[in-house]
């Protein structure tokens, strides 16, 4: 089978599931992963024969895509700030909105010497901060398997991050030296908002990393606030991704403890981040 025929069969397999433009995008993502060929390479080699093993892999990918499984989990890779990260069903797929948190940290704490990422997941935030800033970076998560994934991504991207296991809802101990920055993208989607989520997110991404009960929607932010009382330096800053519908509520939670509390909008003009600082 030629590469041109492969594209046609891939389109046919996903007809009715995805628009042609999206199918083509998925095809070229898979093509680069499997063969290291770019889109340009493809069009220069349309008559070239594809290996049987590679053809079988494309067939498997198309079958899994038809079920709605995200391509990032199928290929076990996702991109964050132009860096590749390993992902599987234990961790969330990094979102483009979350990339903005790196610039916010650089803006509000350019001279930070120590940073903690709470609920690191794939490690995309911690790794990116380690590579973008001269600070020492730590990252915590509650699950050993998740930490293995984050460590794998740090090693792959040549980032120095110190990982440790702890649960922000019930932390085991305080750190000896307070952090200059505490950053987090905790679970914040209310259970009542599940109906607004895409099916592939609901079916494949980990619920525990996404959802909170409506009756306790700010539980992770309350825990971060409490943790910061003993683990944030006197001149430190907390920077968190938030539920866009809970910007005012999240701000109010920190207003009583911090002199400066701001809600920051993302590139889509939605309330997306809250920062809290003593000055």
C-alpha cells in the first residue's frame, strides 16, 4: 500500500466520526509518530510503499479513534509548550490554556528560587518551569504511578525536578524551607458540569483529576490555602488554574489571607487563573 492509499483508507475508516480536516490532522500526527515523516515529506513520497507493520499500526489507531479515544493516549504522547510528554490514562492530557501559567509565574515571580507544583500529573507544569526559570522546582502528587510518569517526562526533557508523594487534601508533613511559588492546576470541574464535557474526556480521562462535588467545589483551593500558611515564604505567591465559573468565589477564599488577590483571564477572555500574594 502506498502512502497516498493509506491516507484514503484512513479517511474512509473515520468517515462519519470526524470531519475530513480533523481526520487529516490526526493522520499526520500519527504519521510523524510512526514514521518521523512530516506533512511535506508525505507529499513528496505519496507513491512510496508503506511497511506492513506500519500499515497495521495505522489500522489499529483508526479503530481506536473511532471509539473516541484521544489520539494522545493512543500514541502515549502530548505536546505542551512545544515539548513532548508521555501520557496515559493515569494523567490528564495537557491543555493549551494551562501553558499560560508558565508566563504568569515568570511575570509575577521572576526571581523565585523555589517553586512547588501541587498535583503535578504528567509533570508538564513542573518540567516547563524548571526549564524556563533558574529556580529549584519540586512537584508533588498523591499517586506513585503518576509520579513515575512525571519523572519519566522530566528525564526525557532534561529537566531537574524533585518529586515527592503527598496528598494536598491530607498532607503528611511541612517542608523545611518555604517555597517562593506554589502553583497548581487542581481538579475543579463541578460534577454538575459533566454534561458540558466532551464524550472523549468523560470516557477516557481520569475523573479524579477533573471533577469535584458541587457542594465542595473549592476543596482543593481551601487545602492549598491551608498548606501555604506553613509552606509559602513571606514574599511568596500562589498561582492556580481555576474553574471559569468560580473566579469570584476562588478570589474571595484567598482575600482574607492575602493582600493581593487577582483573577486573570486566559487568551479566550475567560477567568482562568487566580494569584494570591502578601504584597
